[in-house]
């Protein structure tokens, strides 16, 4: 395999949430799981739905809709849990649908226009336009960091 | 030859043998006449020598060779077992240990062992000044008082006695064959040939069969009755080529009788049998003894497995359990008789498998503790203190990962106790304490934790001294000094940059030690605290979480959610009528066996969505923290189960009243309640 020395490209996992498309750096994605039974954990922020058993490892799951403060939706056949890992934390993100893995050109990433939202902006690293799709690149560390909210 | 594949085995086995040497040597110190123990040590040393020579680690082989010689001397009564001798052997073992470690780390296992070798050689040549030893050797030289090498049974003694009465002399002939000799068995045969011409051979160690099969090193001992003189025997045997050395020692029957304590009655009967039959008989006996010895060593064999593999096995197994649950369900839905039976059978097998997998990760703390007696011994000798280390609860099991981490902090604390805690013998006597100090190392399970206590009956911590030092070092201020409680002051010794020892010694106290200990323990999710009373002693209490260990829990249901309550916190379960609840300042309480016990609703505490209406009865689990009780209200009891405690991960830390989670048989997660957090 030829090594791309000038790695201007980034592989991302694309998922949809509330009719928008988001992208996460594939490096942080461990796996994508179907929605499954979870156990509620008391006294945690409301967006932490609970914990699941992922092949013997207990992993907390975050509902990204609640996290982004958009209306909640019923979980269905398409609902996916994207297991991400950052630093030494492993967390599952509940999304409406996981669509794609694709390459994006780093040069095409634009910063988020200031006008859109205020709170949510923190989670966003930038936006990428590919043909007629608009991908919102997420800052995983912000999503996982619940103490600083 | 490609050795790398054997290297791992070599390292593991070497460690096993070194450890067994350590243990047996320590036992020997208290029971120096126990021949069995000496033999055990000798065997370990011998195996080590063989292994290291095969693997080409020459330093190790040389050292073990010297060690073996000395041990052999001890075994044969040539040298008296003394603390000095033990020190030297321990020194050699320390070298061996570091060489093995170096090999394990990919090194060549080379080390300067000349000091140990020289000392061992000095023992061998009798130069180590040892009062009892020198007098004994002198006695042998001058008065020809016999010192026996071998053990004789009653029958052999009788035979020797009769030979003696008939004017024969009894000698023990030790023959050393040159190490480079190729056909040892042939030389043995020739030696036996020579000896049989002179007299009758009563006994040989190792046995004749073993000698013929070359199952011996370079030395063997033969007992012979003859008319010839010592010199003649020596000369005649030396004529056989490739013999390095022959020593002939006369034997006194009266001494043998004293030594002999193993009477075998059935052999007593045949008194008038010729020496040849005796030999035959003895061969059988000695070979029988050898097989039993082998059995003992075999039973301790273990396989070491990488912990990651165990983790993988555990996770795979849990997957299996989940699928088993699904199969079970499918079988029920299909109502297929044969399928159901198969699934049921599989359930039983997986249950057994589960307990095996779970216990595999647990290691008794003995794995860490067993190196301490030797350490404390050598430290106390170095410092000129008298210390007895008492170990309690070494069978307490801890998860392997914790075991691996806890060793160094414990070493540090023990060194601290030996160095700073226990006083010098004179000082102890002055204080009216027994001369010998005691350090107690104790491990036990309690609740969700394992506790390790290190208690010494030494000087204790001087509050003033610690406080002043802390002020000096800027850890606390002058005002704080008077406000802090004793306990708070004592715990200051765990902060960094602290050392109260007047003298800085090699053993502990550069002020970097105890805070490292604290950090390590905290990184394991544990805590450490100090309790002390001046002139009475100091206790370090380490609390370690049972991460990834197995605990017994009671599974309960709160509405539709399942929770696990550690059995260690539970006193019992009780069912009350609602009308039996009283209120004391808004706090619902019940009368439980004459005690007023507050009750807590888990549904409220955990904000469990309410779906089931209660009835007139409430089910409670009575829990305890110290001497305080509380009743947890639940909706139903499911039953007792052994579970694997898992953490909620690094993302969810410090969830109120939840100490962890576990995966149930159906693959779902149940949270484990931390009873300590519920009782204030």
C-alpha cells in the first residue's frame, strides 16, 4: 500500500442526527453497534442514558440528541451506537443512523459560521461541503467533557 | 540451538525454584536439622544449575554450582547451618534473582557474582569463621570422630554393627568424578568393582540404579565395611581414571544409633542377612523414597498465563453467556424438546466454566507476601534489629492486576516499619517491650474492598516531630500545626518531601518513599491511612478496591430495575407491614430486633421510574456499615449470585452510591450498590 506522505485527507464516519449529517474522525471510532438494551444509571447528567454491555465491557452511552438539546426521538431499527474512544475513555454515542465512512479533504474544512447557534458551536470543529452534502465535523473532546458544561 | 522458545519456561521455572529456595531456607533457619528441607533446597539449586548451564548462562551456573556444593555440605553435615551461612546463601540467591530478572528483561544474565562465589568457596574450604563449625571440623580431624553423611535405617545399622563386632571397619567413601567425564556410569561401575574387592558395600547414595542411569551429579557416597585402612581405600579408588577426589570418613556405629530415628519395624526382623541382600533391600527403599519426592515437587506445577489472555477469555465467555440466554429463549419459543435439553445441558457446562474463568484471575496475596519474610530478615540483620514478621490472611484473593501493582508499595511500607518503626533491641528492652519487635502483615476482605494492614509494635509516630518537620518543610503552617488532629498530622508523613528519620539510611527515608506509595495506591483506586500511638506502634491501613474481582451479591429488583447488593454488607432480609413503619423526624424507621433502624427507599434514592404499585408489605434488605444499620426498601429479592465486579469505566466516575456494575447471565448490566455511601 502506498504511503500517503502528504496526508491531507481524513477518514470520517458520517452519521445523521435530526436530519443533519455529522462526521467523526475515524481514529476515535471503535465500532458501530445496533441499539441494544441499556441499564439506567441514577444521578448522572440526563444525556447519559445508561450503560451497555459491549462484549463484556461496560460502556456508558450518551444520547447525542439530548446532548445537543434537540428533541428526543424513539429509538428504531436504524438507531446506532457509535462506540468512540478518547484518551482512556470509551463511550457510546446514540445517533439516528450511521451512514458512511468517507474521506474528506482537510483543506475543504471551513470554520463554523458564527451566526448558527451558540451552545452547540462548542462541539463543532468545522463544516465540510461535499457535493450537495454538508457535514458537520464534531469535536469529540467537547462532547465527552461533561464537567465543564 | 534455538533457545528462545525455552527461555520463557526457563525464566518461569527459575523463579519458581528461587522462590522455593527462599521459603525453605527461611523455614530451615527455624528448623536447621530438617533434612527434608535441605534436600528440597538442594534439589532446587541443582535444577537451577542444570537449567542455566543448558541455556548457556554461565554466571548463573557457576554460582548455583558453588551454592550446590555448600548446600551439599550442609546436607551431609559437613557444615553447620548457621545464620551466617544463610546470609551468604541468600546473597547468592539475590544474585540469581537479579540475573533471572535481567534475562527476563532481554539481557544476558551476566553479573559479577564473584563476591558470592568467593564466600561460598570460603565456606566450602571452611574458612568462614563459625565457632561451632571450626570446633567440629577440628574434632573430625583430631579424634576421628565420625560424622555421617547418610541416613541409615535400623536394619543397616544392625548390619554395620555386626560387621563392626567381627572386626570390620566401616567407612563412608565420597567419590567425586571429574565434571568432564563422559561415561560416568562406567566409572561408577569401576569404582564399585574396586570397592567390592576390598569389602562389602552396604549402601550407596544415590542408589545403584540411579548411578547406573547416570542420574547423579559428579558425586556419590558409598558405605563400605572392610579390613583395609582409609588410605588404602582412597588410593585404590583413585586408580580408577577420571576420578577427581575421594574422601574416606570412618563411621561410628554408636553415633549412627543416636542419629537414627526412623525405625522401620518390618526390616528389623531380618537380622542375619548378608550385606548383599541388604544392598538389594536398600536400593528398593531409596528408589521408593525418590519417587515420593518427585510427586511432591510435581504437585506444585503451574502454568503462567498472560493476563491479557485471561481478559480476552473472560470477555469471550461473557459473549457466550449472552448467546446462551438467547438460545434458551429461542428454544422456549420453538418448544422443541431436544433443543431445550441441549440448551439446558449447555447452561450447566457454561455455569461450571464461568466459575473456572472467574477464579482464574484471582491470585492469593501470598504471591506478593511470600517475598517479605526474607526481605525483613535481611533488613533486620543489616540494621541489627530483631524483628518477627507475622503474616495473616495470605490466602485472601485479589485480582491479578492489583496484585502486580501492590508489591512495591508494600515493600516500601515494610521497609519503613523495619527502619523507622521497630526500635533497636536495647531501646526496646529499656522501654519494657520484648526484645524482638513484631511486624504484622494482614490481609482481609471487607465489603467491596480488600484491606491490607501493616502493624508494627515499634516507636510509633512522634506528633511533635512530624508537625514541626511539616512546618519546616512548608507543608503546613504554624497555626495549622495546633489545629490538626493527631490523625491528620500522622497522615502528613505520606505527603511528598517528608522524612523524619534522624539518619538517612539505605533502607528507607529519602523523603520520596511514602508519597510514592500513596500515589500508587490511589492510582489503583485505593486509599491509605496511618494510625499511630507513640511507643505502642504504627499501623498503615491500605484499602484496595476489588476491581475485577468476584463478589457475592444479593440481586434485588427495584421497580423494573435490577441492582446488586454486596453480601458482605447485608445482615439479613426482612419483610414488614407498612403499618410497622414509624417516623422519627420525618425519617421512616422500623423496629428491627429491638433496634430502631432507618429505612431508605431505593426507588427514591435512585429515582427509578415507578411502574409497580406497592402493597401492604415492604421488603427490606438490612445493611450495615460498622455498627450502623439501615434497611433498603426493594420490590423483590431475586437471589444470591457470584458476580464479576466491573467498573463503569473512566467516563462515569463517582456515581453516587454505585460502586460498579456487573453483567448478569442474560447479558444485561446490573449496578452494584455501595452500601457505605448510603449510611452516613
